């Protein structure tokens, strides 16, 4: 069986410093267990999402706090919920993040490792 790892939907780690940034980046709903090969392919083919600003980080933290346990227990659904929220905002940065999350979601669906 192929190995697995955890994918941080908000990558690059070096961009996230503050407690809020780290809280959202490391939220268990945005940490996706993935098989290694699809995870490698994601990073080879998808650029990192733009870093959310403070306002978007707060909105994402609130969204994550309000998702049902059923959704939170399914990281691919969490990624889609955050992408949908971002795409629904009248904000160019949010829309760029939303499009990136949708691009990641294909790899995530293929490689999601549900222990």
C-alpha cells in the first residue's frame, strides 16, 4: 500500500506566522490526509494559494467554527465549503483563493486517504 501524508490546503508554511494565521492554516478541516503520489502531483502542478489577509482569515475561522461535525470530518467537503465561501465574496483576493482551492480539490478528491 502506498504511504500517506497530510496536505495543508494553505501552503506555504513560511508565509504563516501569527497565531490566527497558524490557527487557520493548521485547522484540522484544512489538513487533508492524502496518499503520497496524488499529494506530490498536487504540489507539482498547483501553485500555493495566495495568503489570506486578516479579514479573510477571520472569516475563514468563523466559517470553520460554524461547519457541522459531519462536514468537518470530511476534509474534501471542508475545502469545497471554504472555496465556495471565498468565491461568493466580492473580493479579488478571496476569489483567487477560491479558484486555487477548486484547483486543489481535484487532487484532494483523488488522493484523499480516509483512514
